[in-house]
C-alpha cells in the first residue's frame, strides 16, 4: 500500500533501536525515531506516529509473548528436575 511506504521505511530504519530493561524490550527509542525521521525527511504527523506506534505495539506483544513462553518452559523444566 503506497500510503504506508514512508512508515515502513522509517520502521526499518529504527528496528534495532529498542529501549530494554530487566524484563526485555520496553519500547522504541523515540530520540532515534525523531532523528531518523528527520534524516529521511519524513513528517511525523499524527497519522505517521499512529502507524509507528501500531507497529511498535505489535512487536512488543510478540516479544513479550515469546519471553513469557520461554519463562514458562524454563519453569516447567525446573519443576521436573
């Protein structure tokens, strides 16, 4: 969809720029997002931010589900041993 090309380009530019803590990734580093948007000459309109936040939320849900599945598997493995 052509209306999403800029959002995709920006998303790809910030894919490695996550804030992380003791429980895994927390969210995108928005300082880097602003820098990359400026570098790519992409306007961070409310619509663009909504697209990026939707991608971020989807990625966080997947990452947290994988983390929780791994912890569950580790806990089950420990209780059998």
